[in-house]
């Protein structure tokens, strides 16, 4: 491991999901995908606000289901985690349409 790799902070991913909408499986799926491809990432799934699926990487919001009414494209989230690991900026990710959750 080089000095640059040792000095890099681990990327932290915080995923807030809605238990009412039953989006825990999506959270666990995204978390597993991130951990599989970027094992050094710290990923936390936690219940949150109704209708939420909010993804933050190192305290930067990259996706908000509350704002978009959609889930993120997982591959773009993973790429953003790679960027954070490599010291590059993270950006908002594209959405995928949802079909099974109704906000009330």
C-alpha cells in the first residue's frame, strides 16, 4: 500500500430509507453492492422520514427520493463512492423510476 492510499479517508455512505414504503431491501441491496466493489467504504442504512431514500457520501447529498420521487441509479452511486475514495468530487446521481411506493 502506498503512502497516498494509507492517507486516504474511508468513504462514508449514509442511506436513509422509509420503512413505511418498505425500501429497506433497496437500501441493503445498494449497501451490499457498494461493499462488494469498494470494501473499505463505511456504509450505514438507517430508517428515516416517510418516503425517503436519501444517499449521502461524506456528508454530501447525492440523491434525494424526497426531492425526485425516484430511487438512484445504483451504478452511479457506486461510481461516486469510488470518486470519494480517490479524492475526487461527488455529484448528484440520476434517478430510476419507482413503481411500488405511494407518498401520502
